């Protein structure tokens, strides 16, 4: 198949491109390199079934493709808050451009949505039927509401224009090729520990997150895209739930060294807890995560060790 991956030079997008290229699909990777890096996909550049296009999803584009994976959007809070208006435009106009293209060329189109649509959730764990608790005017809103609006557009194109959609809600995912200065908690803690710096916990560290290893997530993407039973939204994430204190302690055990834990102020609207209910993914995709946090952290630490010191 001919497959377009927007945001294909980013952390998740590059792993997805790897798998699609390995499966012999013709892959077009579209990216504006806001947070993506050429080094994430440089190993694919010589392949005859891989093309790289520098383009912004907020501007229309045309490709004759069978599948579109829409991943273009900065994902870490410091990056998406850097230019919040652009973040909303990327989610909303990117979705419109992908959906318009899917409609014209009759492609199946996949949206990388997020657990952030649940906001600071009042229901725990979060099933897809939960409508969320999102502040519409806070510092995280550009991302959360942008992604919520993108979901709305996907379902309206599906209802009104019969566009063939798939929508995944991704919970915190980590692994090799995360940007070392990305600002997300796993990369921050690992890089800090590897450099012998103090680990920065925001707030009391009792807030929880559920961390999915990238390989598990990408397998879930492919299963959702290529099955006919459901369009989503469907949660993909690892239900193992950890406080940030536990994550910091695990990181120190794995990396070793003499780093200490220090506390910094909690950013506003930081969700207190998050854990996916993956009943639907188990049922419809026969999917569940296979990589435990400790193993995934070891693999990611090895990656950062190489990137930072080799
Ligand atoms: P990332 O920042 O590494 O990747 C995003 C990619 O999109 C980058 O390559 C970036 O350059 C590109 N991009 C950003 N704005 C663009 C624009 N206007 N036009 C074209 N390209 C643009 O982040 P990631 O972790 O790989 O996230 C990928 C997708 O998955 C995002 O849509 C994100 O919202 C979603 N997601 C990720 C997570 C996670 O834990 N990693 C969780 C929930 C949702
Ligand atoms: N966090 C932290 N220290 C850091 C970076 C993040 O304690 O150096 C916390 C952050 O406040 C949040 C959690 O870790 O409670 C996850 O943050 P991340 O930015 O990775 O993702 P998100 O908040 O979008 O789930």
C-alpha cells in the first residue's frame, strides 16, 4: 500500500515509518521538523520505498495514498506550549487537510489522539466512554482542545462523508528516539540520571501516569488501522500505573549514579492521575502491552547513553 505518515520524523512517527517500510509499503513521511529530527529517519532515506517531504500539515497537500496516519503535532508540554496558537492550528487544520485528502483519494485515515482528551480525569481508569474534564482556557488547552476538535472533525467526516477513519487515544509512551530535551518525564529523568544531575519532580510526585513502551504502541496502531470491526476511539496504553516518585526511584535503580530527587513547582492543570482502560483494545484488536516499565526503561536508557556519550 501507499502510506502517508504526517509527523513521520518524530519519536512515534519514525518507529511507525520503520515498520511500514519493513513491511514493503510505499511510505511518504511528511514533517516540518518542528520537533522531529532527520536523524530519526536518516537510515530510511536510501530505501526505494521511503520518501521524505518537508511540509507543514496546516498547508494543504496531495498524495495518492491508501492510508494516512496523522501524527503531526508537538506532544510534550514545553513544545506544544511554545507556540500554543500554532499547536491548535496544527491539530485542527492538520486534521482537516488529512480528512479532505482521505475523502478525495478514498484513503483510510488514522488520527493520533491522546489521553489528554480526558483532561484531569474524574473517572479512573479512563474508558473511551468518559467525556473528560478539560480546562478549555488553560495552558494545556491548545493541545487538549486541539486534539478534541480533531476527533470531532474525524467523526463528522465519517458521518457526513463516509470517510473511513480510525482514532487512537495514546497514553504516555516512551522509548528510543524521544528527544533528550523533549521535557517529558521519562526522557528528563533518564537524561538527568545519566548526566549525574538531580531528578526534577514537579509537585509532590504523587501524581500518576501509565507508561507504554513504543514498540507495543506501534503494534497497536497497525492492528487498529488494519481491522474492520471498529473505528475507535480506542485507548492504547499500558495500564501499569506509577507515581512520579516511583518512576524517579526506578530510574535511579536502573541508571545508578549519585543523582538526588529534587522537587519543583507543579505546572498548572497537570492531571493528577491517568490510567487507560484497555478493555476495547483487548477485545477488538487482541492487543495488550508486552514490555514492562523496567525493561522499557533499560532499553531507553541504553539509547540515551549512546546518543549522549558515544
Ligand atoms: P514528536 O514531537 O516527537 O513528533 C511530532 C512530529 O510532528 C515531529 O516530527 C514534528 O516535527 C511534527 N510536526 C509538528 N507540527 C507539525 C506541522 N505543523 N506540520 C508537519 N509536521 C509537524 O511527538 P510524538 O511523541 O512522536 O507524538 C506523535 C503524535 O502522537 C502526536 O500527534 C502526539 O500528539 C501523539 N501522542 C503522543 C503521545 C506520547 O506519549 N508520545 C501521547 C499522546 C499522543
Ligand atoms: N514531570 C516531572 N518532572 C519532569 C517532567 C515532568 O515530575 O521533569 C511530571 C509532570 O508534571 C506530569 C508527569 O511528570 O505530572 C508527566 O509529564 P509529561 O510531560 O511526561 O506528560 P503529561 O503531563 O503530558 O502526561
